[in-house]
C-alpha cells in the first residue's frame, strides 16, 4: 500500500498538478491539507475525476481556509472529522480527519501555524497538538498520522537553524509537543529511514528558496509500530514541487510491504547545488 501526504495549498489551484500526479504515482491513500474548499465544493470540483480513478473521498473543509481530505483506493471506513473536545480559534477549524483504509487508521492533519512565539495562535497550536496526541493515543496501534505538522523536528530539518531564530516551527515547546505526540507510539518513518540526509518538504515561494534548496521538513508521516514495520520506502517527491503552478510543499510518499519504485532515496529527484553555509541566508519575511 502506498500512502502519500501533500499540502496542496488550495486544491482548486492545484487540480492541474494533482490529477496527473495521481496518475503518475498511483497512491492507494492520499492525505491532503490546506484544501481551502467547503465539502460540497470539493466534491463538485473533484468528485467525478476521483471516482473515475477509483478513489473514495472523505473531506472536512471550510471555504477559503484550512481543509483536509483523504482519498482512498483501499476502503474508507469509520470517518471522523475534527478532534473531539479539541480547541478552536475561537471556533474549531477544519484541520483533522481520520478514516480506516486497508486496516490502517489514517489521519490527515493540518496543524495550526502558530504565527509568532507566545502569541494566542501559538498557544492554540500547542493545545491543538495535545488534543491530537490524545486522539491518536486512543486509537489502534496500526495508525498513521500524516500531514503538515508545521514543526521541524530538529535543527537538521531546516536549511539553517540561525535563519529561524525567533520564529515558530523550531521552538522548544513546539518540538516538545511533537515529541509527546511521537511518544504515543508514532515513528517518523522518513527520518528513520534517512537518518542523516538533507531532506525538506517545504520551500517558500519567494527569493528562489526552492531552487537553492533552502527549505524545511515540516510534512511528516508518523506511523505506529505495526505500520512502521511494513515500510519498504519513504521519500519526498520533489519533482511535484517543480514546474508551473506548484504548491510550496512537496508530497511525502511511504510504501508499505513493497516498493514499486524501489527504495529510491530521501528525495526524488535530488536537489542541485544547495546553499549550506550557516548564516548566509535570511528568511524572506525577515527582510521585509
């Protein structure tokens, strides 16, 4: 079974990229984030093309912001939208969706950004992660949490820790919250498989960040032990970030039981000539 997760940053804008990508990569289960469409609008837009490809769909969206979805060729049972008793800002947002696909409990999650350290949104982010941990811990061992976590687990998951000083996504409380989520029995299968390689999943649209490989690894696949034991390949589809009209995130793909493309590396294709000198580059927002 091939499981993929992708923050598409507006599914309406990404249709010309999403459908050919599904045909090329043939994932059995796809978790989408930041769909930015209400449920009915999502179904009107993609219900037909996805049904033609055999996908069942579950959606949890809101117009213009947030939104998550699960597409499955492996069945779609026990669908639950949202986090029970989860926090809101001020109301609950469309950020979590769970379903059982091929015997695996699959979560598609879009963790709040946090905006600025110690802000109200930052505290909301930490509370939301605690609610996600509780929900995941209450589920079966055969669970996988996929999505835009909006946290780089360690300093090696950003191009330069100095560039992110004072920003969200790298602070100690965020990383502690992510570690607590992992302590519910979830393993970071991409980093497990590629322990020392330079692997990113997100690159800002501005300042040529993608072409210089100045990114972050914030899109994760966290798998319970029974699922992690089945992993044969785990990689970032960097090709989907290239070309015209891409998302600012690349898909993350995990193959269970067999690897149709082989264990082909942490990123496909690899970046060229990345900037690696610390302190040489500031984030685009730091220059504004």
